[in-house]
C-alpha cells in the first residue's frame, strides 16, 4: 500500500481507558483526528482500535541456545507483529538487531543490550558472564549500546548451594545502577528468588523481571519506590516442568521453584493491590514462542488484576512507562483493531481484525 492512501479507522478508538472517540485518520503514516480535505483514496477499517500492544519482556534474535540468524529474528518479529505486538522492550539479546530499526514493517524495539550475569550463573550463550569487579564497566557499556535499559541477572541457581541465590554483592549493584542512571539508562533484573530483591530495590533499580519472590514485607518497598514488575506469568507456567527436570540433582531448588509457581497469582495480585506498577511481558525468545502478549494479559486477569488494568499493562500504561506515544495526534499510526470491546473481555486481544504499523495495514 502506498503512503498516499488515507486510512479511516472508525467505530470506537480507545485513546485511553476512558477517552473513547468515534474515528481517526491515518495520513502519511501518522494519526490525525481531523478529516483530511480533498482526499479520494480512503480505505476504511472498522472496529475497536487500541494502541499497538507492548511486550515489555521479549527477546528478538535469541532462542533456547543463544543468538539466531537474521532470518529467524525476522520471523520472531513478524510473529509478534501479526499478533498485535508493535512495541517490544527487548530484555536482553546477544545478537545485534539494529537492522530492524530500518524496517517500517517490523515492530519497534527498545533494547536492553545483552544480559549481564555472574560467571556460570545463567543460561549458556546468553549473557556477558562476569565477576562483581567488572559489573560497573559492563553496565556502562550496555547502557551506551542499548535504548535506555540495562538488564542484569539478579539471581540464579548456585549449584554448590543447590538453590536460587543472589548473584551480586550490594556495593557492586549500587555502584552499577548509579552509573547506569548517570548515563540516562534504567536498570532491570531477572529475579526468581526472594533474597535478591531488597538489595536491588534499595540500590535504586527501576524494574524487576518475573519477581516471583515478592513477599508481603518486600511489596511495600517496591510500591513506595515505584519499582515496576513484569511477571511473565506465561513463562512462570513452565516452572513445574523445570523443577521436574532438576529435581534429582537439585531437590531444594526444585522445591523452591514449585513454591514460587504455586503462589504466583497471589504474588502478582498482592503487588498490584499495593500499587506496584505491573506490565505485560512474555519472555518470548528463550524457551517460549513469540506472539503471546494477549495470553499474558489474560494471565494477569486470572491472577486477579482488573481487565482494564491488564489491558493498560500492554497498551496505555505500558507505552507511557516506556516513553512512547499511544494514539495521540501526530504519533506514528501503530494500532490494532478488534471486533469487540477488549475492555469487556480480555480474550478479545488474542484475535486482532487488523494490525496497522506505521500507517500500513500489515495483518
Ligand atoms: Zn527473559
């Protein structure tokens, strides 16, 4: 489709959860609320329009074994796109996916550089594996390479201990997070366990991924400091299988993973109820397939988060948190159109009628 075609999106345009309009136009790839004059070639799209979905924890260019070739990364990005995910926060990737920025037909990506992990304390082939004395230098480098985020691995199995354990001494993360902030980057960390969380939050971390270890005494700390969580419940669903696989060698770890799994919905709902910002993230690209943002939003509702809040966690609130526009006048026309009101039933998200990216109907 050429840029000269004007799209007329009509029905219900959900600019915000309460800000609903009847129509918008897409002119030269941008959103307008003024009917264009003297244009003949107008294509109509009807339904309930939302800003393009956000997957705030996704990995493009990565699979279960590490970096993948460009054609595989492209397929991953297309799968997300066709499911309505038009903005991705890439939570760590060993491959250089900058070429995607030049592709108008692929989702927009906010990168966190490459994961930074403790030596032999993460999935092989994913991370820079380093010791604490090198943390500050690596964080500074990834802060410069990324798009405003840095990703740490905050805890992982300690094979000598046979259980999850924190990866970094307090002083090292304090200095590293301060350095990231000085360079204008936010910091997030992969954390499954309980005991890694307090040091990271008190050191000024901005977000925690998974956060299955959140407990009653830690939740108020997250809430008072405004530290967001991205629970990735579709990924936490794999914990029992992981536990089964490691139960013989690491029984304590396996039991711990099962406990975290069993209380996952309570953890997420208690955090939400206390005012902790919660966002949709799928963890696609490691072991999970792409295109699961709708499934994760549905999981947040299962956990007890109100449907409109779960919707906002992948649309309005998520975009605002990441500093990207939604359906504002003049913004790039990245939107998804549904047959029914997704506020009334979160399952509507799973079946987009039309996906519009940079003003083009792409799916
Ligand atoms: Zn991840």
